[in-house]
């Protein structure tokens, strides 16, 4: 499904725009809060299949309303 362009900051404080990934597959997954049991299971599912997504040429972006520090701690 096609998504409209948007720009969001990442954990490394770089802004990512969907338009910069034109021509690539981008998997967007949305989660409500960092470091909660359900969100951790969801994120780990994407992490565990990340090599397959790379082989298929897809980028994986997790999106939540937390702040960059919270996202970084969750990712680590």
C-alpha cells in the first residue's frame, strides 16, 4: 500500500523522509510505547527477520510517539 510522504526524527537524530526511499520497499510498523511487552515482541519479530527484509531490498521502520532517547534505549 502506498503511503504519503512524511519526515520523522530517528534515534540517531537524523530526520528520515519517506521520499528518500522512493523505489524501495519500506515496511512501516507502528507501536504505542517503547519497552512494553507487546511492543517488544513485535519489534523482536521484525529484528529476527531483518536479514530477510534486507535480502528482499526492504527497509524496516518502527514508528512510535516516544522521544528519541526512549527509542534508543528500547532499540538497545
